[in-house]
C-alpha cells in the first residue's frame, strides 16, 4: 500500500513538472512574437501622422519647417535598388543555374562555400570594403558604390533561392525536352526556369526587401544627400539613412519623419513577405 | 549530360563566369579589407587586439574595448535568446496544433525580416525609456551589489544594446531550433511515451538530447548574427570607447565603432585601424558561421532512422 501511494505521489509531481515546463514553452513563444506586435504598433502609431503628401513629395529642409519630407530618400532607395538588382539578378540567377544544373564538381563545393561566406559577412564590413575599393580611389561617394554594396548582400540570397527552386523542378521535364532534341541552354531557360519562375522571382523580391532595409553598407558608400542627386556619381539619399539621421536629430519634426520612414520600411517588408508566402504556396501546390 | 553543341558550351561558360564572379567577390572582400588594414596591422601588430586605448588624437589605437563590447552584448543576447528561443521552438515543434503553428512560424519569419534600423529607433525611443522606468530600478535594487547595475541610467547603454540584440537574435534561434526539433524522428517520441513518460519527460530525455548539436548550431548562428549586427546597436549603445563592467553605462561594439567613426576618420592610420576592426569582424563571423553550419548540417543529416539516446 505504501509503495502504491509513493508511486501516486511521484506521478503527481511528474505531472506538475510537465505542466510547468509546457507552460514555460508557451510563454516563450509569446515572448518571441510579442516584439512583432509591439514594434508594429509603435511604428504605426508614431509613423502614421508623419505620412502626409509632403513626406512623399518634398525634400528635407530646415528642422523647424513642417513642410519637408523624405522624397529624395524614397527615390534614392529606388535608384540604389535598381543598380543593385541590375548587378545581382543576372549574377545570382546565373550562378544559381550553374549550381543546380551543372552540379557535382569540386568547383560547386567551393562556390557553395563562397556563397555561404558572402551571406555571413557583416553588412558593415561590406560597406567598409566598398569604400576602400571604390569610394577612396574615385574620391567620391556615389550611388554606384551604394548599389554595389547592396548587390553584394543580395547575390547570395538570390543564388540560394534560384538553386533551391530549380531543384524542385522535376527532372522529367528536362529529360523530355532533351529527348526531343532541345539544346541544353534551351531546356534550362525555356522549360526548367519558367516552372521555377514564381519561386525565383519571390527570392529576388525578398532580397530586394532585405537590401531596401539595409543601412550599414550605405553609410560610407551612398553617404546620403539632402538634395536630389542628379548623377549616379554623386552621393545619394536613402530611406534608411534618413531614418538613422532623423532618429539622432534633436528636432521633433525630424524624429517624427524618421518614424514615418521606419513605417514605410516595415510596410515594404511585410507586404513582400506576405506576397512571397502566397506565391510560394502556389508553386508548391503545383 | 553530354555537351556537344557550341551554343551549350557557351551557355555553360556564361553561367560559369557569373558563378566565378561570386567567388572573386568573396575573395576580393577578404583581400581588399586586408589591404586596407595593412597600415594598422604593420603599425600595431598583435598589440591592436590587446590595446586598451583608443585615442584618435594621439593616434594610438587598441581595439580591446570594442572586442569587449561585442563579446558582452553578444553573450548576454545569446544567453537570453537561447533560453527563450529553444522554449519557443519546443512549443512550435512539439506542442502547437498545426492551425497555430503556421501563423506563429510566419510571425517569427516576419520578425527576422524587420530592418535593423527599425529595431534601433524603437529601442531608442520606446524600449530604453521603458527600461528606465520599469526595469532598471528593480535591477539596481536586486542586483546592484554585483556592480553590474550601478549609477545613473540614461537609456543608451550596454544593457539596452544587449536586450535589443536578444530580441533580434530570437527569431533565428527559434526558427532553426524548430527545424532541428522537427527533424527528430517520431520513433524517439513514441518509444518514450510508450514507456509512460509525460510530454515534458519525452522532450527532455528523448527529443532534446537527440537534437543537441543542432540546437547548439542554432545558437551559434544566432551568435554570428549578434556579432555582426550594426545599426540597432549603434543607436542604443551610447558610443563610449572604454571598458566598463557596469552594464548601465554606454559602451561600443566593433560594428558600432565603425558605423560611428569611419566617416570622421581623417588620417590614414585612423581609417586603417577601423578597417582592421572590419577585418576582425569578418573573420570572427566567418569562423562562427562555418562552425554553426557544420553543426546544423550534421544534426539534420544524422537523423535518418537511427535511434540515439
């Protein structure tokens, strides 16, 4: 009898421990996702009032003038994204195709390793590198330098998504095309790539969203600019840089506009992530 | 595949050239940064890493205060996010019903995508004042005797930076740990449950030991992210180049000192010293990431049908 009671008591403590630990796990996930809600709520609350017509159409000006905006930063970010995409999309897709279609060699192992290394380089180190390699010799901060720095961040992301998506394409599609006498390049570009296209495009969009949110690599490359820039060879403004400078400003108007810029960035990231999730779900459903 | 056509050969060459550019870029970054750092490397040698003094006016540069700052903030972040992240991963992988798992996992992904600068501005204007009002007084009262929490707290500090870093590292630790846990074979769980174990005992004794090396990999990946994180830390750490043990005081990390001072570095030696910090940062994250990838890769690989205790 005594033994049975001991077992029953033991079972009770085990159940209690079970319940406590599982509750802690549930609390943990709340702690993880709470910042999402808190950050979104604050950024929306603080940023929304700043998002008026002036914000999107006017230049930054004197700190006590409410009729100023981040228009040049938005355009600057678009310019930087255009340059970086122009470089990273062909390189990323080309290298992705090479990895998935012509795999198996030692070169591929090295390439995959290099891609991993590149994606792990701290973004500030990329900024410093582009400064030493491009800005210093040309003696000017420029949109080119900023775009190249962002391209270095986008390339590994695009390579990885392209390779993964191409690997999902059934081998039978390639075999069918080759059996009908299609050349390899045609098989890949006309038959394999189109099947993987939604996933590849999604990868590019996510990489662009990531690049749009980067600040550190632009500090010593694009530099920022309070005016419209008229040439790709001069410093250019960027949304993230303006948020950074605004957050450190002593003036209320500039702080508010920094929140507005942060809200625009967050919306950009949220929309891209949601869209890409929908697109990828459709690909997998195929 | 047999390649005979000229057009196919050209196609392979083109993709191969594009792929080689990636290789060149990676090697180029390493060499370029090394060259930029050479002046500082030659002037200070190994003393650069152990030097306590960072004095741009006298042109004496020692990086130890920043190495210390990076170490302290990253380790605190890792400690906090490790505990909470693994707990959350357990919930996602083991407990959550699938209708809850999908949206929660998506939220974790979104968190990882929020730009660092947004965490920074939120940390400076919302989180730091919150700490000052609600957390720091309690910390001082309870742990003031340790010397880690003393004196006035103005917001930007090692503590604020560490906590913001924890929040930023959490999503990656959670997501990777969840993947590792989900790749543990069900036979492990079934065997343990069949013996009459509770859910927690199953997780504790059959799932976690099996996933151990993968979870360590997830933590090290988080460490890699924490070490290289720049903007959020730069905004909330307060920018002071000294070693202080008091976490309520401002400090500086390797990444934040570059972000703060590079644009003003007027002399070649000053600039080169900052480039050397960027080089150190690159090398550290490189080692950390390789190590982590190996662990996660081995953990997910080794889990095919074998029973381990």
